[in-house]
């Protein structure tokens, strides 16, 4: 994984997961809340700060569904960063389980 993308914050991870289909900002916040059972709630400031960063890094792009709303979607580069983050997270869990289970 490119070092500038690693590791993802929890908020960015869930934003990228949410954008497998086009969504607007409020839809992203609602989707994250739903995916995490309400554990993660992202405020508008955090969300739009992250969206601006993700746009600059070409991990997401604007997707025009409605001329009055800004929708976003993950890019191929964003999908690759997300896959690499998932690999990293699996490794963390696997190593933790090995240690805690005495394997």
C-alpha cells in the first residue's frame, strides 16, 4: 500500500465502503450509522473534510445524479486502497488472535 494512504482512519474506511454506489453526504452519514449499528456517527465537518481529502487523492470522484446535489463514488484507486486496508486489518486481527489464543 502506498504509505500516504495507510492506515485509513475508521471514518475514511467507512466513507470508502459507503461509496460503492453513489451517495450524497447525508446518505454517507446515514449509511455509516447503519453499517456500524450506530456505533460510528460522523459529523458534517468530519465528513466534508474527509471528502475533500479523498477527492484530492483521487480516491473518490463526484457523480452527478441530481444537478442540485453532490453525489460521490469510489474510484478504482480508492477501491485498491480499500482492499489494501482490508488486508492490513485482517493481518492485525489474525496476529491478535494468535497471541491471545496462544497459537
